[in-house]
C-alpha cells in the first residue's frame, strides 16, 4: 500500500524542515492521497515529466518568475501531482500570496519548509518505503497464486478453497449464487447467526462496506465471493478473492468423483456415446461388452437423481454418492441384468440398462415395461436404504435396440429426472418417470439454477426485490396473488378482502415499481415465469 502525503510529511527527515501547510489546510482529505513517487525539480513546467501520483520537491526557483508563477500550481495539478513541498530560503522566503490564491481551489496541498533539508534523504526514505511496499505486494501475490494453484492441483473442495481465502484475509467469507443463496461459508470466529442471518435481503441491499468478486467466466458468472465485514477494499483483498474465484471456477470444471477404474471406464464410454464421439454400433458394443454389459434385445437409458442439501462436509457428500452408485449397481445385477453407469459432479447417475431375456422369461413377460417397473422399484428401495438419502427419482428415456441410439436418450432421461425431482407435487410412489409425466412448474424449477435464467428473473423483478429487502413481503405477495388469480382484479379483491379502489391503488403502485403494465398478458406471463424461477422447490 503506497504511503500517503500525510505519512510522508510525518517522516523525521521532513519534520526536521519545520513544515507548514500553506494550501490545503481546509481540505484535510487531500493529505490522505497515496504518493506513487517523489520528484525533485525546479523547472517551471513539469507537464511532460509527471505521470500522476508524484510529490514534487522544489527550492522554489519557478516561483521567482512573476509572469508565470501563478500558473505553476495549476500546471502541477493538471499533470497529476498530489503534493508540492517548497524549501524556503534558497530562492524565495515565502510562497507568494498570488500563488497561494491560485492554489486555494486545487486539490494540491502545498507545504513550505522553513529550515533546509537534504532532498536526497527524503527521496531515499520515501522510495525505499514505496519499493518495500511494492515488493511485499508482489510477494503476497506470489504466495496467494501458489496456494490456490496447489489447491486446484489437488482438487480441493469448495469449502477448502473458501477457507483458504478466509484464512489469508483473516475475515469471514461467503460464496453465494446469483439468487443470493449462501453456497459455502467460513465464519472465522463470527457466530453463524450473525454471519448468515437474513443473508439474502442483506446481500440484495448491497452493503457498501462489503468486498465482492464474481465467480465464473466473463458473462457466465454463476456466483459471488463476499467478504461481508467491511474489510478494506485494498489490492491484497482483491487479489485473494480473484484467485479464490478462479480456483472455484476451475473446481466447477474438474471431475470430483473418485470411483474405481471400472466405473471410470464405464463413465468414459457413456460420455463418448452421449457426446457423439463414438458412433459405430460395433465399436460401441465391443467396448461395452468388454466392460461387463451383456448383449440384450433392447437398451434403456435411465437417470437417477437424489435430493441433496448444501453441506460443509464434502467428504460425506462424496461418500454418500459412492454408496448410492454401489446400491444402484447391486440392485440391477441382483435382478439378473447388466448396466453401464456414469456418475456426475452434482450427484446425477446416468445408466444404460441391458435387460436380460432370462429375467423376462422367468416372469413370463417379453416386454420391457414390467421389467422396468420391477428394476426401478428395486433401485429406489436400495437407494433410500443408503444413510442420508430419503428418496430418489428415476427418469427413463426411449429404449432402443442399438446401444448408440439408447445413449442418445440419456439427455431426455436426465431432463425428466431433474424436473421430476424439482416437482413439489410429484407422486413419490411412482417407480420411474417418462417425458409425459413432467409439467411446466417442474421444468421451471429445473432451469432456475441456470445463470442466464437467474439473471432474467432478477432483472424482471429488480424493483420489487429491492423493495422486499427494505420493507418486507407485502408487495411481493400482492403480485403473487394477482398472478395466481390470472389477473382477475375482482377475484383478487375478494381474496384479499380489499375494496376495489384500495386494490387498484396498490396495483398501480406495483406497476410503477415494476415498470410494466399488469393488464398486458405478455407482461403477466413474464412476471409469472420470473416468480416461478425465484420460488423454492
């Protein structure tokens, strides 16, 4: 951190010159400006020599030219100088009154030294401090870079990355998403209730003292790091948060699951099929059979999802996911079938099921629907037996006699499973879901975590959300009720027990807050979608 004008004037080498503030006494804040360098010169015009942020030391020769001396201070101010120190007794015995008058309205403090000093000692002392500060900042940046690089190389968890930033800055740190929900945090000695109490509202209000840094690629940010205790927004804080944000973005892209070689190989094959890197059916089945998938008359794409809550213990989450995968594979193989699996970072499990003819013959049903019901039931029973898992949903895509085509159905089964998991009114007794079973509200709940969708909802409801953060839910609830009634004001007045004039006045205020016409069908649709995006499933 660069020294300020005030700190330099307090140095013994300058105090020995008996300094007196000639200009700037009425604006003490100008003494707190940082000094980038100290420049010694008696030239009357330094416009081409200064780059900004310099303190100028002079013996006052430029002030002896009666014709041009009143332009001296304005020229220095325009060139970016932050202070002028004049040694009296060599060329001038006092700063001329006209010069003082010219500098009265400039943000350029002028200090007169009434006793001589050695300017070389001043420059040596100040430059030594500046260079030391610069070296300390470079060294700190190097240590921060190495620390977060090491965390990325060893695939540290989100909580470890956030904890490292909190330790370096010695302050609590919170990682939040675009909806201002705390994803991870480090208290750093602060009570949890004090750190996270009413977090969403406080974050939306944008407290000035907070230091923040976006997380994610440019224009694709998915979160924000926040230092919420009024820490000074200096270079070290910015550097630390930026490097932590980069490590978090890297973490998001790196596979976290540490499964067996067999499961990794299966996952690689499924990914090759899903991304179209493997299109030849013969090669696909050869690789699949080599990984334990037995030949079948048809292959069925399936996706399993379990609800997960944010937890500070990433190890427990990984262990639960591993046990869930083992339970699924065991349930399928115990029923006489074979399967390829691919476990994802968010806990989703993609499967390519190969129902076996022997199992179908035993049941006397040559079709796959009965098999799917039995297998899905067994899978759900096995998963909910895993400690920490209360339920799961299974999405099923279109089956195919070709493995390559069946893998293409994983996109549909994954979509169905995630939507079904987000649906608040899903029938938990249903063994599996197909595309025809999911509805609009579940779809909205699915896409609400996408950054662009979150940005749309925040933009659409910005005025309302800001008011909600400051004054409560009254207007927010009014909009929700209005949309629930499909824009029917008479029904809304009856529902809220309000007279129509009162209701109309409140709706007019709501329109001004949102900047839209609530009678416009497209506006209501847009607002309704935004409300559904922000609603918690």
